[in-house]
């Protein structure tokens, strides 16, 4: 996807086999000022293509990112999978009228996401990046310390405009977007409930970031799950942005999400020998507080999984990746239920401390209740997670904003009946 204000689309040159040619991008939407003063274009590139570059003639007068015009492409085939996956979430710079706010201009002690994105790109060298949601945190852009550097994102009325999408995501993530394809999951900050009446955060999501981009400013509460295939790794994206919006423990939406997870299980049944990850912003089984009683996210999603025909997630769904809670946590159950990984600590404030892991062990979670077997929580710190391919399974690590390893390396078991991380 590329954006400009001209109403025309550029072309992209790439190579397949020994053949190199230019291909015109397809127009998706024209500028809709003042909120969306941009043209949105897309191009479907076949697997195996390489050396994709925006044609010089189409961008000579434009400001281009990345500056070398090279676009990252998958380096896996239909029978392989990514080697290294960077996982980030809840990245926007929090700016509100009442405060307290993050210092968006200070990436060392204020808003760390630009530094995290740079470290993830330079230190981790990912083949794929997964963002588990929440991009736009500038509720009052006029209060932002970096407002002068962000034209189009300087007033309250701009907060879900193209300018604020650039300020909160595209510009700070530029170094990471330049090195690897990115899978984006919608968060509750990109929901349909926020003014202005012309669209809001949800409209910006569906115009610029969603899998199915739109040109009409519409916003859906419960879009269907999306399957994104990275070779023999399948990412099943479930939009939980509107799941229990007050985080009150309500399960009134259970039937809606049961249909969603039924579709997820059906998709996972198509390729039994492949790996599947469920990616959804709100965690299904995360333990926010050990209690008593324990506080968990998100009961309506858990109940929905329990209401499927299987009564659980399919055997080859190996992990659930989420955000929403501003911390890092991995829990597993040593059962057929997949581990829950929560990565909500990549920039947004305020951070959460999280529970004491010793108190979480043995906590009954979910429907039916299953005792937590392993718990690894890092609260009060910023960072990102990495999944590295390891002889048919995955190693999981957590990293601080410099890219340095924090804590243990955990290896995902291969046993479908006893899914757990073994940490060392």
C-alpha cells in the first residue's frame, strides 16, 4: 500500500524467476479531506517475488518512505515458514486532555516505541512482524510534545486523521516496516464508537490498516476472522476490538464470538500438519491479577471458545497472541489448550505491574477451568517479544527497548495434547 494526495497510483518493479517488470498498483480510494487527504493503492505480489522497488518516475516529486523505495517481501515459500517473528502491541503515544501524558518527543524516557521499532529491526532482523493492536493513542494531539513535527495531527479534531496515523504508527515504525512484512490486528483504540461523526478511529483502521481496506469511511463492529498464510504458518486474526468494551466481565456477546471461533477451528482443520496461531487484541486467558478471586481477560472470548463444536481450539492451534494489557505475560496449561502470550508493552502508557507468577501457578482459568502450569510475567517495563523457529517448533523471548534479552528463553512443546513452554 502507498499513499499520496495526487489521486494516482505508482508502479512497482519486482523480479519473479529471471523476469523483472513493472506493475501498476490498483486504486483503492481517493483523497477525502480533511480527515483522509490521501490516495490509497495496493498491489498483490506473488510469493517468490523479490527486489520490489517503487518506480522512480512515479515518486520523483514525493517524500518516499523508505527512502531507498525498496519494499519488504516474504522470504518463505509455500512449504516453509518465517524464521524470526517480532511481536509488538499497544504502541501509540498516550496524549489526553487531563493527562498525565507521555513525552512523545523523548524516545529514551518518554515514548519508547520508535526506539523499540528500531531495535527490533536492527537487532532481531525479523522475517515477519505481528502487531496485536492499539495504534492510535493521541486523544488530544494538541497536547503532544512532538506536535510541531506532525502536520495534520495537531488538534483534537485530527486525532483519528491520516496525520495522526502517521504520527502514532507509520513514522515511528518506519525502520521496522522497511525490513519485514507486517500483520496488523485491530485494537480497541481503533473501534467504531469514537467521534468525529465522519469516521473516527475505526474508519482510519479500515482505510489504512485493515486486511480489507475500504474507501467509504465505514466501520464494522464484528468483521469475520481473516486467515493470513505465511507458508506453513497460518495466522488466524479474530477482531476482538469490541469484545466487552468496558472490560466488565460481561459475556453477552458470547454467541457472536462463538461463531468467530467456530470459523477459526474450521480454518485450522484444513491443514492438519501446519502451525496455526490465533491473533486477537484482547487476550482469551490472560491472568491480570491472581486474586483471590483471580482477574482474567477476556471471559466472553473464553466462553465463546468453550461454546464451539469442539469446546476448545483445534489441536494444531499452537498459541494465542494478544495485547490490551500493558505488560508481557506467557501462561500455559499443559493441556490441549494453547498457551496465551500477551504482548501489550511496546509503547503505550500506563504500564501494568502484573501478578506475581508464583501466585498465578495453579490458578483455575477458563471454560472448563484449567490450572495454570507455567506463568512468566514482566510488568512495569517496555519491550517486545520474538518467536524464533527451532527444529519444527518455536523459541519465545522477551526483549527490552534496546533489543537486549530479558529473562528466560521458552521453547514450545510439540505435543498437541500437552501444549506448554519449557523455559531455560
